[in-house]
C-alpha cells in the first residue's frame, strides 16, 4: 500500500508541482535571510521567519495529504442494501457495481470515486470525498505563501539592482550571483502564476462548497433546471443544506475536522431523499440517449491528441486535453452524444450493443452520419417504451449485470 502511494509521486504532475513549491520556498527563504535577516533581538524578524516556514509546512502537508489520502474509492461490486433501490442507480460495467449517490467513475483512475469532483493531474489522483478539505487548504496556503514569498523576493531584487550598498546606513549587504538573481526573478514569475491559477481554482471550489456541489453536480443541476420547463414539479437539489451546514460538510469544525458521514449516505433536505439526484441523472441519461445520433467511420483515427495528418483546424481546435480520445477504424459504428465544430464524442456500437467502456473524442472528418434505418442501434418496433422511467432502468440494470 505504501509503495503504491509513493509511486503516485512519480508522475509529471506531482514532480512539476513539488519543484515549483521547493523553488519558490528556497528563493523566498534566501531573500528573507538577506533582506530581513533573523535577529533574536527583533521580534518581527522571528515572526517573519516562523511564518515563512509555516506556509511551507502547510502547503507540503496538505499537498501530500491530497495524494496519499486519496478521494475515497467506492468498493468494487458495491450494491445498495435494499435491492429495490438498485433501479435508482447507474451501473458501472468496469467496477461491476452500482454507483452510489454522488459517486462517478473516473476513466483515469479506473475506479468509482466518492463525491467525485474532477481528476487533477497535479496531484495524480481525483478530488473527492476524503481529500476535498486538504485540497482547499492547499490552494489557500499556496496563495498566501506565494504572496509572502513575493513580499521578500521583490524588495530584495529591487535593492540589488537599483540601490547601491552604503556601509554607514547600517543596512544588510545583499550580494547575488547571476544565477541566484535569475533564479529569484524566475521565482517571481512562478509565484504570480500560482496566485492567479490557484486563486481562480480556489474561487471555483469555494463556490461549490457554498452550494454543497461538485463540478459534475453543477452540470447536472444546470440541465435539471433547464428541464424544469418540461415538468410539473421543479427539481430541488437535495444537498443544499444552508450556507453554514454546507461549509461544515467539507470543513467539519464541530468534530475536529473529521470527515462527515461515510461518503455514501448523505444529509439531504426535508423534501428530498437519498436518490433525488440519481433519479434526475437517469432521466437526463435517457434524454441524452434519445438525442444521440449514429455515425459510421469512413476514415481510421489512431487516437492521437494532435492529429497532424488531418486538416489544420482539427489539430488546433482540440477538445479538453484530459478527456480521452477514441481510436476508431473504418467501418465501425459509433453513437455520438456530444458535438463540437471539428470533433465528436461518442462510444462504440457492436452487435446492437453500446460498449460503455470505450468512448471518447474523435475528428468529425473521420465519420459521417449513418442514415441506414435498417441498422440503427435501436429498433422502435421491438422496444415497448414504458411510461415508468424506473421500470425501464431496472430492465437495463438487470441486462448489464
């Protein structure tokens, strides 16, 4: 187990992140000791020195906690205690179990994640139920730590470049080699970049915490509110418990910052139940399936992120880098559910069966819409659409399991 945790650090994300952390810290402390040297007769210098180390410890501790603690994985083959509740949940073909409320499957980790927010390459794991608080503390301490580092590095460099040393002014002499000077200037760039990037990410996370949502749940709720126009009873998000309680769900100050609950059963509003959101997800999934279009592959694609052998705009206007690409061969059939100008997102269809495990983006120029009505993946003459949505889902779950 320990070996597996350590191996997570050997990835471009953690390696780059830790290099930046150490780079800024070392240069910040170097400038601190020159610009505001430690003096036992000066309380401010002692406080300043302690604060610098405090930020480094906070940043590094919470960063490692994000990685080693992990997001919390839903056990494989998981099923709800009551069998009749299975019809309210989606089935994961890879983990061979049902997805608990707020859990989603991560294609990178190949596991279902409790309270899944997103997969973060910089920590080489997902953000979820167990490491959400540590991730937010990491963002917060990184921003303040970089601001503090800038307050040490910038005056120090300014003094080296523009203010000559005057012995009789009783000021510390600051001598920088060329390499040290360049390293400190680079640290300024890193610090500003960290403040901007992590500041933006922290704002997003704080907004999610205020409403007790994840990034994926934001998308689900947006679609649900749009669907309210088509139904009599409006959708109510079940996990919005009020500002104070929403914040406590992540930063549990009442119980010494311990995790709230078990990541499977959640506190919900009085007019909702544990499966309010999962039922909405199932309805949206059926709507999405009904809007999907079948395409036939006319040109093979090898799954490259930058397909330079296609036209220029296909190579430039690529989808989000972290999302998977789908390797396709001429003659394959695909079910497309998302469209961009130069790319499509879909999954394989073989023998009238949707293969959920294999899905991703592929160039639009490699496929054409299939208009052969005899080979459509659905056969409306043989399917009896039930008026009860959950009966249909129950049949699908039994078929998959």
